[in-house]
C-alpha cells in the first residue's frame, strides 16, 4: 500500500488526539495541517512534524499532494468545510456529527457522489473491536434477539456560553456532541425505530443540556438512551439479549472492555488497544482509498444520513417537551 498523505483541517483537541494515533498507523503520513491562524498551524506542525502548515483552509484544498482531509472543526462548520474539500476533489473524513441536520448531510453526500470522491463520517466507535464483537454476537443470534438497550454518555461540563458545547452558533448541545453515540449504537444494532419519545433540559443558551430518549421497535425491542452535560456517569451500554446480557464498559463508545453474562457466568474481554482508538478508522479509510472506493462499506453514507434524520427527529420531539 502506498503512503497516504493526510491533511488536517481544524487544529483543536480532537485533531491532536487523532494525529497522535495517525502517526502510529502504517503507511499514514501527516503531510499538512490548516488553521485560520498561521501561527496555530505552524505550532501544531512543529509539535507533530507535518510537512506543511497553512494559515487558510483554501491552501489545504489546493495542495495536490494531499490524499485525504480530516475535518475536525466545530459541528457548525462541517457542512461548508466538507463541501469545499469535496469540490476540490479531495477525499474527506468528516468528524461526527456529519452535519447539523439531514438537509445539510444530504447535500454533502450528493456532492461527494457527484464529484466521485471518498466521503465518510468519522464515527470512530464503528471501527473498534468491541463493536465488531457486539455486532458478531448480534448477527449470529448467539444469545437470541436483542430485547433492550440501555446506553448513556454523560459528563459534567464547565458552562461556557461561547464554547462549542453550549454555543448554538457552533452547533452546541449534548445530543449532537455525545448523545449521537447512544443513538448510533441503537441504530447499528436494531435499525430504525417505529416510535421515538424524547425530552430535554435546556441550557441558558437554548441548546440541550441533557436529552432523554426512548426508541420502540416493530418487533417489541426497546432502547433507553441518555446524554448530559450536567452530570458525570459511567457512560456504559447494556445490551439485553433473550438469553444473555452484554455490557460495554465505561466509556462505551471507546472502551476496550466488554463482558457477557450468560446463565450467571460472566465472560470478560479486554482488547488492549495500543492507541487511543482513532487508528482503527484511519486504517479503514486508507484501506478504502487503496481499493479506489468512494464510500465505506462498513459505515455507509446512507447510514450516516439515517442517523442524522433520527437526530433531527429526536431534537424536534425533545424541544416540544422541555423539562424545567
């Protein structure tokens, strides 16, 4: 496999974590980084030995040596950043959520298909061994069908009305930032629910501080999902099958630990990730590019669009049922 030259767009904390893993992936090269501040780009480049540092995103789009761009800007900018990169014929890995709403996501997907370039949402959980194991157990019906999922992702966040978590102009709110992980898990394992119930508690800025969600499925299965910036919890996922219970340990979206309780006996798994976990999706993107694919068979664009549509629906329902 040839070396894949990566460009990083947006140089915050998530970009730093991503690059730390990128540097440990075979055939991956940190080629260029871009920020709206050249000083920030040069500092990031010096810290991680990137070949190029750009003080504008446009310079990154125009660099013919860049094979794929990872977009790590705040949620509100994913739409425009991705469209600009796609129209420049660059492969794109866009940090989750793919967009602010399904209308934006649809346009981004159509642009990628029109320009025939690779495009994928960066839901790193989708490529981790603990999720692969869970999907294997589910698809083989080893313990029967799934009857119920209980999943949460919560942490106590410092309230900053201008920060990305609480600022509506940056796409703030618990649902889009962390609630999408429990929703993703339920969609991945059980598909699209027939009924959605949701309530939310709002922050002073109007975004959701926390959101409670219930999914009801045609076969009678249910899911209780929760996200919050107002409290810290273990953030585990419990998947109840007919004959066993699978637990994805804290924090479930990135854990390397899971356990299965079957007939009173508990089997533990520890996958001992060598890195933070971004390496799995990075390797997958490189595999797709080496095969000339424009879409991941493991995380399709249609799946990302369905996820965004469900998040839209949850938001609409929850906003109509605010909690004091």
